[in-house]
């Protein structure tokens, strides 16, 4: 993908998308290394999972895809990708970054989509925590899946030791959160899901978990003031720290900010 050239007349959503892209891909990494490292790990884990579970050239629906980084990279890798987001105007921003591959655009609220097409893979990165009804969301997403397809989801880890948001399973009436759902970035987080909740939600949707893993410990994501030392540490050392953390499953669950889950029928 290529870097778009900023224009002052852009809508605010494009300007914010470019700010994020500059941190994630296009050269402003040192401005916030913790953000960059956390995103880099999530991006790599997601792409690796797609390559592992979705056949070459398979069809992929990227839901709430925002500035389209996952969509663009997967299209470049040879997948037939459909980009989706609530903010229809972002489609033209994504097109500014397009270089190659089979990429289609389908803006709209996923709850309102009625699709005849089914997909080999569905990508939902950092989406479910922005919904008031994660159970209904996962059920709706599963309707777009081929019988032998997979859903690849990343979401913040509810068991992370710094999480102060409520459990979805403890909420008697999730509808009270409907007015705040679908907001972007961390301000829009409603529930952060725990492993037991993800198991329950997937079973309700007729899905089973093929893979589940944690990523992004406090050194990577800059928490507990580790962002102060990140500029002085080699990137390879920072990234290697997750392998050490993952040697202890209990520790990994408590200190990893992100989770990745792969679901199938």
C-alpha cells in the first residue's frame, strides 16, 4: 500500500485515519513507539492467522475495516477482499492507498447487511468491544461465513490486569450501552471480553474456537511506564519479550493486552 498525500480540505475522518496510518505504517513510529509496537503485533498476528486458515485466493470480508490496512495487505497477498465500515466516506481514503489486488467496497452497518455471498474468512479486528450486544454481533457475523470458513477476531483482553470495564456476562441489560456503541478508538470500548465469555458467545453462534492466543505485554504496549524506556531498547528485544511471557499461560492471560481468536463452524 502507498502513503496518501495530505490535503487540507479532507474530511476530519480522513485526517484522523492518516494520523493513525502515520503512526502505524508511514514513518512516525518514534512519536509513539508503544502504539506502533502494539499495532504491529496485532497486525502480524492477524495476517498470519489468515494465511494459516484461509486458502490462497479465498474470499475475505473485513468488517469495520476503518482505514483499510488489513484489507489492502490481504488483497496484495492474493485474497479477494471486501472492505466494510460504517463510515462510507472512508472508502475513498482507502482507495488513495491502493496499489494492487482484488478489493471491493461494501460500506454500512454490519447489523443491516443482508448478503447472499458467503466468505472463506471474516476479519473482525478491534470491533466486538465497541458493540452493546457482542453476542448478537458474533451471531450476525457468522451468517456471512461459508460452512468451512473461519472468523478471525482480535479484541482487548478482559483479564488484562489494568482492565476496569465491566464483564458482558454481568450486565443485565446491555441495551443501556446502545447509544455509545460503534464509537472509534479506546473511548468506544464497552465490554472487554474474557476467555470464558468468548467461549460462551461462540457456542451461542454455532461456532467453535480453533485457536486462541494472547499478545502485547506491558513492555510492548508501553504500560506501567515502560514507554519511557522503549526508545532505548532494540525492537527485536521488545518483540521477543512476548515469547517469554507466553511460556506461562496464567501470566500471559493477566499481562497481555490483546487476544486473538479463530472460530469455525
